[in-house]
């Protein structure tokens, strides 16, 4: 039996981004060629300055590339679109709206513009309640953001992003501000959502362990300017079969180490570590000389 390969959802071709005037500006990205498959969970990692967030903003249509092109379903990205939703690290919730009102906000804009049918409006109401249940927010539906924990606020932000049934979910360090225990809960939740919604996800993170645990594939970006260094297919069980214990397994640790090695090799981290070692050796030599004197 021949199984068709997943279709390409996102295609990035010869993409570059420069901030400032040509010739004197800062090159954030250069020569990015990348494809993301339909229903794939792709993580972007790399040292600071490698352009991860810039690339995500270009995918979202919030930044325009200086050169090259981004396509979603073979259509050029020229700005934000309903087919793509973004979840940022800072939640970006409206403080004057309740949990349920925040989740329904985009639907409310459509209704205000007179867009959509009565049937679509009813379907949206049903979906908002389904997302409340899915995210474990039923008891908090009438609360305001300042009455929620960081993890709960991020659940609301994710539910709001999913409200419009986006084909692509873009996540920029969404769990970076959470404590370790809450992050683990959110990791398992996002894997469950990924399996249920079957949305294509592009996920930016500094946390390599997080990337390996969540993703089908991890792309390492090298800095100055940002460019693709390497791509790593993650060989772990399917999302719903993963649990926190898998992080202690030999295959998980090996994949994490391989990605960390690439990040260190492509950044100043390795040079910084060598500097620390030299200073330590110098300190020992100086100490011995002082003792001998």
C-alpha cells in the first residue's frame, strides 16, 4: 500500500530580512529555504539574535521580508490572514473582557461587521464552549485576566487563537514566562490540542528540551545573520503517547544533546565556555604562584 506524503503547508524560499537602510542595516535573516508539512509540529531554536521571532512574524504577515517569499497553501503571504493565528509570550488578553469574551473576541468583530450567517454564529458559540471545556476553563469563564494565573491566561490566549479554526498556529515563546511545573502541564495540553485540532504548528523557543518534547522536527537557526544550520527529525512516540518520563530516556537525551551541540557550535556560547575555562586555569596558576611566593 502506497501512502501519500503529507502536502506542503508552508513554503519559504530565499527569504531575507534587513532592518534599516540597505548596506548599513542589520541583517536579521538571510537565505532561508524551508518547507513545513501539513499537520506538522515544527520547532525553531537557536541562540539569541538568530531571527526566530522575526521569521515567525514574517510567517504571520506582521513583517514583510526584504527578499524572498513565504507561501501558505501556495498563496503568497502579504499580510495577516484568518488562516494563521499567533500566540505570543505575553498573552495579549483584553483586561476589560472576561475569559469567554476574550475567546470570542474575533468572532465578535465578524458579527459587528455583519460577516457570517446565523448558522455560522451558532457554530461559533458552540466552538467557544467546546474550547472552554478543552482548555479546562469552564469554571473561569466569567473571570477577568487579572484574576487568573499565568498558565490560565495562556490557555485563554491559545483558545482565542484556535477559535477561528486556523490552519496554521504560530507560537512565539508561549510558555517562556511560566514556572517549570506549569510549563509541563502546558506541554501535555498543547500535544493533546495538536492531536485533536490537527493544526500545523510553528513553535519558537529557547528551550531545547521543550522543542524535542513537542515537535516532529526541530530546525536550528544560526545567528548573525539568521540562517538555517541544521534540521533534526525527532524520533519519539506520537504526541498522545509522550509523557514527562520520556525526557529521561536515552533517545530523548541523545536528540537533545545533538541539538544543543549545534546551537553551541553556531553561536558565541562555545567561545564563552572556553573563556571561562581559560579564566579558571589562570586562577589556578595564579593561586599556585601566590602560595609558592
